[in-house]
C-alpha cells in the first residue's frame, strides 16, 4: 500500500484529525515525503507530491489570520503540487486557524491537525516508513512480474503469453500493433472501445513511419489515457505496444514494461523469420502436391503442422489484397493449430487452401471475414491435386469479375464450354463481332431483323416452323431471312460446323 494521507490518518498512535472534507482521490494520492516549515512561502523547498507540516508561526499569534493571507498561502502550495497540509496545534497557536481551514476546503487541499503530543518527526517517520515498505513491495512485485513474464515467453505462443501476463500484472488492457498498423493481439480482447483502437492505430502508424524508438502518451475521450511504446531498434521497428494506464506507471511498472518491450521485440523478429521459413516450406509442399507427389508433403506436414485433410479434398484459390495477407495467414495458422487435419494452405501466385470435400465451411468463413473472392475445385484425390488447383484458379478467374464470394468449378462445368469462353475469352470478342458484322451492319442500315432471326433459328434447332412461331412471322419469311443472312455472311448454313461457329459468336458477343 503506498504512503498516503489516508495511511497516516489510519495510524491510531498519531492521533491525526482531518479538518476538511476531501474526496477519495485526494486522501489516496501518494505522499512521497513530509517536509516541515513555518516560512511564509516554503514552495522553493518543496516538490510535487510532497506534504507540508507547519505550526503556523508565519500567521502570527493573534487568533484571526489577516484577510487573504491564508488564501494566498494555500494557493502557493497548490500551485507547487503539495498534496496535503498538516497543522501542529498548541505550539504557537491554540487550535487551527479557521481562515486556513476555509482556504484549504475552498481550494481542495486536504488539511489535517497534528496534536501537541504528536511530534512532526513521528509523522514524517511514519510516512517515510510507509513509503519504504511500499517501495520494497513494488520492487518485489516487479521481480515477481518479470519472472512470470519470462516464463510466459517460453510458452509455444511466447509473444501472446507475454502480453497476456503483462495485462494481468498491470491489471490493464494491453495491445500490440504490427508494422502494418494492424492490432495483432490484445488482452483482454474486448476491453477497449473501437474508437480508441482506431485512434491508437493512427498514432502507432505515425510512430512507425517516423522509424525511431519513441514513447507517446495518448488521451482519448473514453479513458484517462494510453501509452504507446515502439518495439525494435531505430530504423527497424517491428511494432508498437499499447498500454491503457493513463500514463501513471511508477518506476516498478516501467521496469516491467521495459522487460516486455525487450522480449516482445525479440519475439516479433523471431516470428518474422519463422513465418518466412514456414511460408517457404508451405509453398514447397504445394509444389509437391501439384506435381502429384503427396507422400513427402503429407509426412512433412505431419511433423510440422499435423496431417493433411483426408481425401477426397477440394482446393480453393483466393485473391487476398496485400494489406490483408498477413492477417489472413495469421488466422489460417491459428486454424491449423485449432483444427488439425482439416486444412492446408500456402501462398504462391494466389493463396491456395486445401480442405476436406465436405468441409468448405472453413473457406466460407474466411471469405466472409475478409470479403475475399475465391474459386473452389471439384472433389479430387491428392493424385489429382494439380487438376483441382487448375480448376480452383479457373473458378477464381471467373469470380474476379464479380462481387466478393466463392465460385465453384462444378457450376462452371454445368454452364458449358461456350459460356466459359464468353467470360474468359478476351480475344474471342473481336472475332465474334467480326463474324456477325455483315448481318449486324445490314440490320442497322435497313432496320431488318436478320440478326434476331438467325439467333432464334439456331436456338430452335434450325427448324423454320418453330422459328416462325417464336418470332410471330410466316415460315417463308423466316426461311427468306435465314437465306439472306447466309448470303451476307458468305457461309453455307446447312453444315453443323458453321452453325456451331455462329452460335459461339452469339454467345461470346451477346448479340
């Protein structure tokens, strides 16, 4: 317990009496030292956080204190940062001057009375003893906290465990922003308003852009304040530690935070190197799987992450913006640990995720959380992994033109080859328009309906009666239009190949 006015008032042997109404904050403010002086202005010899003991010699021996003297005296003490005033009675004056009591009450300076039988040295020694005991307790706490944090750093998720232990020791929210400004970890998870997180992120990015080691107090409208501390060395910052403490850490607290900063900086550096190595290993295993060699990939995966998903599997290819890639990979790494044998992933040209054929919900959750576009293959064995990966990439190519979500290759297969050509055949459009240009130009010039008639005829299996009914014209009119179109196109429309080519042109061009 720190040395405070309350701790002195609780000492029955001192017989101290509080003369002013004071709130809890005032009597619980740490009292670093008690000084005694009867100077009219002792402030040059005082420091912030100290208390003052006086017998009132400066006020004279008459019962009443001259007007304004007590007010000015208390104002000087408050301005200097004095946190408590003790008045010794029956030494120079009988009782405490009423004017001094009023001035202290008005200006919020706690005033207590020291009876004649209690010496100032006894009060000062009591306060010094409490301060020493508190310092010893805080030092013991700091050592125990650093020991607990060091043990936490040895756990599998050393960084997360270290931050969680720091949060517990300080009884404060602790967050870690990575080099991209993303809130990578927080403890407790939901103790800080989203508005505060955004402000802290902006300030963390400002510190990271500056590239120098720094500490920054941040105040928001929700809390008294936070402290931001960069991690890593100047020019090679690896993140920013945020602590919700209002900037009120004492020396012991700062020592504990300093230890965490060193551990967290080292952990982040190691994590980056490990993440790069894991990423390269995953990409290598992906190459093996794509080449139809699942044996080595599975045995390696079992040793490092756990088994690959059981066959049959589906392969997904996802477009992930660069700003989200680290967050997506971190989440997938967590899922691999939490869900062993349910997924494998690697980053190559795109993010590739392999899941069990009936476990696509994992992919749906990832797509929804990060608003991604994905392509999903049909079911396949690992011997057909390369084909499944190609299917996923093909489906992703289709999805790129649309909103976020997942396109399944089986849906593309049902649409057919020509429908797929219409979406991905970038060079087919001009060719299709060139094939149809003679009838399109003729219709624009004359207002005829050769294009519509030709397409309807192909849709109706090239039967004139069905075409005429669909268009609401006579069958001879339909036949005449088709023959005219054939002449304009310079093609014999009786052959299957010509009809198929024209139909493909309609599908691609959308005419």
